[in-house]
C-alpha cells in the first residue's frame, strides 16, 4: 500500500511541476493516512507538502527516549532552521483542551476585525460545564473583538471563544467548520474541531504535529506575539445598560508569572515569549510555547497530556534545557 501510495504521490507531484524532495523525505512528511487524504481529495497542494517554513519529522525524530519526559506527546522544533530537536508521539490523536483556542485565534486574525463590537449571547454567557474557565461576560454585554481575543489567549476564557465563534460564523457549528477547513489548508489533517474553546467532546482531537502547524502560522502575526507575552490583561467593555466594566485577568501561563521564576532556573539564556495552556480531565495538562535563544533562533515546544501541572512545567523546562547546550553567552 505504501509503495502504491508513494508512486501515486510522486506522479501527482511531478504533474504539478516537479518535486524537490526525495522519496524518503516524502514519506517522512507525515503518515500514510495524511498523504492519501491530502492527495486523493486534492485538498493540499504541492506547496503545502513542501512548504519551506515547515519542519519534517522522520520516524527517527519521533521516538522520544528521554526518561524525564513522560507526557503522552512532546515536540521541540527550531523554527528558524526547521530542525527537529525532540519528538515523541507527534502524530497520535489526542484531546487538545484549550490549545483549541489557537485555531480560534488564527481565524480571528485571518478573517475577523479586531475593531468589531460583539454582543454576548445567552449561549456564550451560560456555560455550565464544571471547571470551565470563564471571563464572566453576561448576556447583553458589548465587547470588542480585540478584548475577546486577548481574554481568549491570556485568560483562556471559554465564553470568549463562543462569543467569537458566533460573531464570525453565526454559530459554533459553522465556526467549527471554518476551523476544520483552515486546518486542512495548513496541512493539519489529523485534527477535528467541534467547538471554538476545547471543552471536552469525544470527536474533538488533534496531534502535536498539527498543533505545531497551527502555532507556526500564528507566530507570523505581530498581534498574536504582542498578546501571548502579557502576564495580565485588563479588559474594558460595556454591559447591557452601557455601563463601563473593567476586569483584570492573569495569564494561565506560569512562565509569565514572576512568582514562578524557579521554573526558569537554568534557562537564563532563553527568552520564553509566551504560548497557550490547556487542561481538561481527559486531555490532561497541555502547553505550547514560543521561545528564543541568545542567537535569535526561535523554537516551538509542545507537551500534550502531562499528568499534572507540576509535571507539565517540569518536563517543559527539561525539554527547553536541551536548547542551552553549547549556547554562546
């Protein structure tokens, strides 16, 4: 099957105008299911397969092996030179929890207007799931898209996610379709989103590799970068009676909390810019980060399904410590 698929893919690729990668790299791009879906459905072009700004993860790169990293999936990529530094189970389908909000943010930045005003609906203001993180928007509140995006990424407000979805697409269902279409466009074809926020649904999943693809798109936006490095955010909006409301939200990313400086011990040569957290009972503890070293190399690091928050940050710091080897001060 793999041989037939490779022959078919090579034929299709040369038909499009020629391939620059050899057959080993072709198979290494992703698994058989991704390749077959991508070519047969004609959903991804040759440019998407061999985009110059994407790292290629070989089977050897995906073996893990570090006993101190016990999460279900992990990935560390130098996105300046597209080098895989560490990878484990990067194609395993897992629940992404609030890392879902990365795709929500990408759609806002690509298709939304930050100056739009959004009226909070009953649906957005009445999330009843136990433990769901909420900004506390009330029905009828008038909030700018800019405030919603900041609240979504910094505080991880699920109500902000629903408000964004309804404003852009009319409903969460329609917005989920947009999310999945956008995922296919960027090659994240092992992902399926059913909502804009990441609260649990059995059919809502992604992979470490797909989340890397999504995050890699987002870090091209200055607006996104200016949001994710903020330890706090003050939201100003109006209630249904046109009265001003002000709320300050703390980032869920402990690397941005001055009280958690111990997390960065041994990482002094690195600048942890920011990222996104995610936690549900079934997804475990998840975190994705953008980091720069003192040579201005940029890195994306990702951990999915850590056992608990302490282990999540311990393992992330351990993985980032791989970047400090042979660093020049």
